[in-house]
C-alpha cells in the first residue's frame, strides 16, 4: 500500500502544481515526482523554505 507523501517546504505548492500540469498532459511523471519529493525533504531538512 502506498503512503501519501506530506509535502513540507515552501517549494511544495509549486512542485505539486508542476506535477499536476505534467500529468494533465498525459505523462506518468512518477520518477520525476520521486526526485521532487526527495528535493522537498532535503530543502526542508536544511532549514530552507519551511511553510
């Protein structure tokens, strides 16, 4: 069962909008989403852009 990722950083909304846009154009965008989630965690963990 997949767990839902909780976006954390100030970058989160832009990333989610970007992923949504790509999926609306027919792309799966699964690997890229995973990279963006990792970046979100990194960005948040290093004190950059907390919501």
